[in-house]
């Protein structure tokens, strides 16, 4: 089992660490880190552990992150960041990947395997693989890299950072290149139309694990089941009373199949749709 530690740098509230417009570095980092972990979950023989606070509320000290990864005996460590030159917009640009000033050979190989794909995903200038005496790559005992995916105070780079699809593709690319570097195979081949029962069960297990993760995150940010908002109370009461919607989760989106069911209930005439005049 390959163990991969990762983090999304800093915390949401960390001083500095924001664009001149106030967007938070952590929010950019977090999107890349999530896409990375979700993609790696599609491979066999690998597990990931995140060492920053996935809600962003606490800026987990660097010492705590590296101690955590060392104690867990991670095989690799990847830290996701975005760069800044200062506090004003400028035209500096590009992606760079850091390894320690005195790196393990395996860290150099890891950076070489991953960095070009990061550059391609962002579509920004290649500033190369750099060496730096950074805590996260110095104090981790396993091969480690720190990715700076473009400058958040760059008028050029910010256009990429504001696109979730770019951040997600960067995270996926890092996972795919890491998987290739380590020689991992996917849980299911990419081009198979039918799943075996074992593959189906594996998929089910992954989906359940993700659902539990999402539930836990929703609970942490206060997105559990709640009463409908006062602004929608009248409509909610009506829709649930006549049976258009079931009486749970007023704050959740409908899936397409649930929407089909709502339309079916209306079309089949099984419910009385008319709203009584107030
Ligand atoms: Zn950073």
C-alpha cells in the first residue's frame, strides 16, 4: 500500500496569503488538493491523508503536518500552493515546483515526473523545478515536493486560478503522474463498458466513502439538515403538503431523477397542484 500525504497550504484565514482582491490562497489550493485526492482514489493500492484542516478554519502548523506525515510513514508528500510576489497586481507569471536544497534523489525524480503536467494543466509559463529550504520539503522524511501553481497576484495567472476546471485538471494531472511514477493501476480500466461484480463492489465502496466524507464536511460547515428559510417557508409547506416533494433536506439540490419524479407526480394527476388564494 502506497501512502501519500498532502496538504492545501496555510488556512483560509491565514494573514497575507490572498490576492489583491482578497481571494484566499487556501481556496485555490483546496480545489487542486481535492481533485488530486479524488483522482487518486480511483487507483488500487494507494491511500491518501490530508494534513491541513480540510475546512480551512485552522492553519495547521507546519511542524504538525510534517510530524503527522512522518509518523504515518507516508511514502510521498505533496503540498499544493499558489505563489505571490507581493500585494499588488503585476505581470509576473508561471508555475514552479520546489524540492529541498539538498533533496533525496527520489524527490528530484518525483518533481520531474509531475512538474511538466502541472505546467500543461495551468497553461502558464514553466519556471522550472527549484530548490528551497522550505519546512515542508525539509522536515518530511519521504520524497516531497511543493507545487506553486501560478501567481495569485498576477493579472495573467489569476485568470487561470479563477477557473475551477483548471484547478481540478491540475489536481487530476498530479494524481495521474504520481500513479504512473509509482506504477499504480486504476480500479477499473478507463475504457470498459461493463463492470465485474468485484469492480462494482469496489466502486460502491468508493462512493460510500466519498458520501461519508461529504457528509462529514457538510456537518463541519453547518450544512446538515435544517429548517427551510423563512423566505421559502410558504412554498416549502405547500410543496411537501401536497406531496410534490418529500419533507426532508430543504437545502439540498435535486438530482435529474428526482426532478423527473416531481414532474411525473404533476403529470400523473396524483396530486392537486392548484394553490389556494391567500
Ligand atoms: Zn502558499
